[in-house]
C-alpha cells in the first residue's frame, strides 16, 4: 500500500529543525549568469522562461508537443442533481494519436442558481469519480472498483454548489495509472512511450502526464457554454498538489492555483530535507518525476532551483498553499517558507505575498494575493480547507 512504503522510509526521516543541514537557496531574482531581475518585464522575458526550462528538464520532464486528436462525448446532462440544486454532466474525452486511443471521464456539478457562466474548481480525484459522492448516477471510472462515496468527506459538493462554484473532476489514473509498471496504459502511450525504458532523461512521466491532463480538461472547459473558463481554480492534494503547481506553472489559463499538502517536489523546499526527501521520493515513486531529478538524490544542494521558484511561476495569479500540522512528512514549515519567499515576484507586480516569514498560528490563514494556512490534523482534504479555498476564490473572482 501507499502507506507501508513510507512508514518504513519515515524512520530515517529528519523532523528536527536543529538537524537541518545549512543551505543557501538559489536567488529567485537573479539569472543563472548573475544578472539582477528588477522589473516585471525582465521577470517575464528572462528569468521566468529560464526557471521554467530548468524545472522542465531537471524536475518534472517534457511532454511531447504533438497535437493529439480529441473528441468529447456527453454521456449525461441532468438538471436535477444534488437535490435539484445542480446540473451533473459527464463527458467522455477521447484522445487519439498514432493509432492509439486513451479515454478520460470528466464529472461535473454546476450550480443551477447561477444564471451566468460559472467559475469552476478543477480537482482530480484519487479513487475514481464514483468515490466523490454517493450519487448513484455517477459513472464509475475505468481502473477503479472503489465503492461509491468512498472519498465523499473530501468533496463537499453542496458547499461548493451553494457558494456558486462548479466542480470538475477526473480520476487521475485516466492519464497515468499511478504505478511504475503501468506506463503502457498511460497517456504517454499516445506518443510512443509505452515503457519506462523508452522515456528520455528529461521526458515527462506521471506528474507531467497528470499536468497534461489538467490542461486537456481546461481545453474542454473552454468549450462548455456554462463555464467561465477565465475563472478556473486549479486544485490538487498531495501528489496532485505537486501536479497542480506544475500545471499552473506551465499553463497560464488557470486563474487560481491551490496546493493542498503537496510536500516534497511540491511546495516544500527540497534543501531543508525535512520529512520526505528527493532521494526517498525518487526511490518510492520512480515514475513521478523525470529521470534527471534522480541526479539530486542526497544532493539537494546541487539543484539549480528550489521549490519557492516553482511557486513564483504562478505569479501574478492568486496562489494558495496549505499544510496540515500533523502531516510532517510534507514539511509544513518548508511549505510555508517557500510560499513566503515566492512573494518576491508578487512584489515586483505590486502585489502582496505573505508579507511575513513567521509561520502563522494553526487554523489562521494568511490571505493576500498569496495565501497560506496550516490547519490542525493529518494529511487530508477537509471542510476547513475547502471553506478557505472558497473564501479565497470569492476574494479574487467576485
Ligand atoms: C506519499 C508521498 C507523498 C505524497 C503522498 C500522497 O506516499 O510520499 O509525496 O504525494 O503520498 O500523494 O498522498
């Protein structure tokens, strides 16, 4: 199981602040050849593209640029879902390329009380569409026999609908079944990359494939007459939080980006080496990052980037990073610090980052253009998280 692997690794993990090896973070506002970045224009034209290509080649990997044929088939459009308050749509998206086909099943709930195009939370699910709600009409996702409603506590559908937002979700396995033995079933097969051995050192693997999936769902949302595609809130938890940050960095169409407990390779600073490290994650999940990322196993100091620079790639769009106090494996403090440091770029835009490097009290969100909270509890997605994400979206979209 997922947990067995990491309980074992966690034994050797460091959680002691006094044992963090001394480190210097790469300067966000200085190019690799030492030029200072002092304006938005220099950021957008010089430094941002430079960082984006380093993250692509060394961390997450490239996706082939080939244009894939896409078709949408509406399987369901029901106006009396969620006790009549929502419209449920289910869309089968078929991707074809090089004679190969892959399918993704999109589930959406849209609020009936909003008469204009709606903003939508786009959030992939871990266990299959049927697990987000006990709604008996959800078509089960391929690759999952998990029971209906199994993950419903993470999906407060009514709360989201009442607040005037839509919800869009896909089982993340549709883009890459999350296992090192399942390349052949993934979306990478469309590009002739059916096995691990075929992927080049800077080639995208699962995280790149999931991020590609987020962008392809965005393509669909742009075509849906009920959706305001300029107000899509991209959200991901844990490995999908790493993914939402990467998708947000690579695809500027997402209006707001939220990372829930994304940890190592997500919002947490790699150089702190608290909880999960680059070495542990690349061993436990060799299919997530690009192969080049393994160069930095136990050599975090040699990384040309750190994760505050990933967060900065979201600027000037609103960004929310959240941690959970007992989720020490994700290094809440490391997530907080990188979020604070990313504020430098927001400042260039004349916007407010977190404006502090002191961690806030638990359950007390800081909510500027950049937001952060550390809630009580374990690794999970809770009502507290959602309530604050809705507040944040209201603040910037309404
Ligand atoms: C863990 C992994 C984390 C995080 C988490 C999750 O096993 O070590 O990086 O991604 O899974 O996705 O729930």
